[in-house]
């Protein structure tokens, strides 16, 4: 599978995976729990012989389609949508649905929707792995029993209608290591590498303050490892799985925001500075202390050679595809360009 690579084969690979028949899963909470444990066990075994990978060359960055992102136009969610269940364990209101093609989607509502789609576009264009995601302005899902919904109840009408949702494609055939089996920013095979530090730069560029990891399982880790079978052997691909806490203000619990264009723009002037040959970022998040230390000027210059190739037209397309209003586009676009220009000034 190469569904997560920035290449023309994205849409074809995803379509093939989604189209493959999936045997019906046994029902019942006990069986489901055992099935999950068995999947985790198999994933851990596969990961032992897999090559760890956190970054891939995104190719011609300036040619990437920011309207549809990593999933491509061919994999846009197709109505009608059918409700499967509410994701009670998620940290944000989510439900699971299938679309007209039988594709499974995780549908998120609330304040992270726009931010996650846009930040994901930036991460993908920079060479990092993400799950294909789309903003859906409105739609309707059948089979919803509103009386059984909890947090998602306020976002789904009695007739199954909804607005402002993020659809993230779910691919069952990928072996996944999540939560306590995921990875930590301070404990992974890439510590000290330009690839890991480049990912941190992208996180700070998008103001993603929600950098929880395996140390934060009780609060919900945002890192995972997906084991992908490739022609060159299995790869253990390291993901940041949630980009929703972005495109706003970084900071502590009382100061940070998600999808806050004015807050993002206001902090852009203090995004980074250089002092005595060292790069200093204004960012603060969940693990600020050791998280942003050790990023060298050469690390910044390396990842910037990809980030800097993202055009204003691509940024505008991505913002519009994320559900940004015209005003939000006009606020965020120059702020993002300001941050990218600051990165370009580092040598």
C-alpha cells in the first residue's frame, strides 16, 4: 500500500484498498475487545521486522493539490452516508459512517474541523504521513438514533443532517499501533534527526499545541505507528494522528486556541528568531521543555526547502477546502507566508 505517499498513485491505492471486500466482523463487546487485542498483537509482531519511517520526499510540492489533499479528488466522501456508531472514546465529538462506495469514515465535529484539514495539508506537502481528510460543509446520514447519541447529539439533527464536519478515511487493512503502543517525541528511532525535527517545525508552523504522545495515553495520545506492506518490505510509518489543535494560538491551557485566525496571525511575528547561531521558537504546547530544544539551523533549512515551495495559491485552496470564510483566508494566508519567510531566513 502507498495510500499515504504524496504521489499520483494516492487515489488509485486508496480506491483499491477501500474496494476490497471486508469480511463481516463478529458482534458483541467481548469479541470486539479480543479482536482489537489480537490486531494489536499482530501489529506489534509485524513492526519488529518493519523499517521505521517518519518522512518521505513529497516530490513536486508546488504541484500538489491542496483542494483534495492526500486522498485526491477520486476519494471524496460520496453521499448518502450511513451511520455506524458514535466514537465514545474520542476526545472530540465523533461518529463512524460509511458512504455510497462503502468507504469507512471517522466524522469529527466541533472546533477542530477546519484546523485539522488545513494543517494536514501542510504536513502532507512537507513529506509527513497523514490520514486522508476532507471538510464536508453539510450532509445527512441515515440510521441515526438521536436518543442514543451523547456528545455528537448537538451536531446531528433529528433527521440525520449535519454541517461542518471533517471526514477522515479509515483503512482497516493497515496494522496500527496506537495509544500505549504508539511512540513518544522523546523516545523513537528518529531522535536527533532532521526528519523528526522537521516534523516539529511543521507542528510549530501550524501552531499545533496538542503534541500529546504515548506518555499521555490517559488523556489521548496523538501519535501512532502504521505498519504498511510495501514492495520493498514492511514499513513502520510514524504518524501524528490529530492536527486539530492547530491554526490558532499556541500556549498553556488558558491561552491556547484552535482555529483562531486572528490569534494565529498575532503570534506569527514571534514565530521564531535566531540568536548566536541558535534557532528559538516562540511556541509552547503540551511538552514544551525538551520538545522544541535541539532543533538546529540546518534542520530548519532542510525542511524549509519543501515548505517554501508551497505557493500562495495552494495555501488559499487549502484554506477554502478547509471551510475557511473569505475573511479567515485573508487573515491566515499572509500570516502563514510570514512564518514561512521566517523559516527561509534561517541558514
